[in-house]
C-alpha cells in the first residue's frame, strides 16, 4: 500500500483548543481533570477531562469545536475529498438535551454541513478504535486513487450515557489515570475533537505507512494478548517494516487493571526488545472514538517540539514494561495503538520524514 502524508492536524482537548496551546499546557505539567457526578445507583463523583467552553448548548458547542479544529488542520483544502467522521457516541449529548434525535445519518449530515463539505462522507464507529480505523480506511481510499485528499475527524463530546455505562461496568477510576501504574484502578474519560488531513501528495512532516485492525470477540470489554501480538505483526507487515525498526510505541495504557496487563503481555511477546513507550491518557483522558486521532496529533507535535508527558505514579514492575521518562532521541518510526470494546485492536505506523 502506498504511504499517505499527514499534511495538517488540529486538536481540541482538555489541554486547550488548538495544538500550540495544548503543547504549552502539557509542557507546564498539564491540567487536573474536572469532575462529573452521576445520580442514582451509579452515584459517584468521577474525574473527567473536559474541554473548557462557555457554550452550554451541545450542538453549538460541537459546531464551534469542529469548525475550529478542522480549520486548524486545513480542512478547506480537502473539502472535495473524503471526510471520515470517527466517533463512538455520535451526538448523544444533544439527544440528552432534546436537541437532536438518535439518527446517525443526520449526525453525519450535520457535521458535513458545518464544514461545507462537498466530497463523500463516511462514518466509522468501532468504539475506541474508531479514528484509527478511519485512518486505515482513508489510506486505502487514497491508495486506490479514489481521492487525493481526506480528512479524518474524531469527535467525542460530553454525554451521560457513556460515563454512566463505564460507571455501571465499574471501569472508572475515582482518582486519576495511572498508565501501567502499580495502583491503577480504572479509566478516566475525556473529550476531544481531533483532525488529521491526509494527502496522496508528498508533504514534509509525517507519513502513514500502514496499519491493521484485529478483532477478537472472546473478550468483548477487554483486550486479548494474542490479538495485541497479531495487531502489531499485521501493522508492521502492512508497513513493510521489521519489529526492530520501531523507535516508539504509543500504547493504550489507560490505567485499567486488566487491560494494561494484557497489553504489556502482548508487547513482550511481539517485540524481542520492547521499544520506548508513551501513553497520553493521563494528560487528556481516554477520549474514546477520538482517541487515536487526538493522541497522534498530540504525540507528533510533542516529538517535534521536544515536549513529553510526565508520569507521577510508580510503574507496576510485574508488567515487565515501563513508560519512557523522556522522548527517545530521533524517534523516526512510531506505532500508535488503541484497544477498544468489542475486541477491536488497532495500530498504525507513522514515519517522520
């Protein structure tokens, strides 16, 4: 498969509403999560990485964020190409406010209209792996010559359904996210809107070489070590690389007691020498369907500007892996991974040019 070029990026997350602000805040040790209370049987005060905004109307807030992030990525230059909308919760927040109906086609049409999009529109919803799978699909479309430009837009904004579902499954931390941490006790969710503009035309910066998605439904709410290994092997094969060519892996490492251990096992089995590892969940939370795109935007910017997340919690030595305290020198080839509900395991390979 032909490589595609990352020709633009944009991000709104708890760190800020553009890439530059997010980097500056991360450089200053980031921000603590806010908290959301759930009533009734799910009662609890859960940490949550929200995007700071004065707008209370869900649709208007979403429109402002989508337009801002898309503009930062240079979406207007790709508006006759393909738009991939990646999400796990769609606009359920607007449905909860009585400002929308649960209509996925209407959701896609709404976002396309906000961007004055004239090209084809696709919606990818594979839970947490949505935006990585959107990147894989976009590369395939560009490789086939169907379009020369594409925009992958990850959208994951506040709603009570997602938070309540994770709370009911007892998967949420009551404190903070501890990736691969010795005292990790669950996920901390967050909001993000992220955009990656892809082009078949060469551009300086980053190239997507390939990727893979492996589904193992035997663990519908968790990861499978064998699927993690297969995911890495297939992503490397699609990219034409050997395991030792990878300089850095952006892991899922969301702080889940079980999933972190399974992911660590998969890493040890897939790599004779595990490369440097980084997680961004403690900085922006787990942003669900937007997480793949959001974390790639943030990570590529971090590597370019020599900014690195700080980890304050002790690593669980039993996992046999650890997160890098600093960026590896000259990290050229990066694997970006997301593990999701439904047994979806996705990874893409990026190369700095």
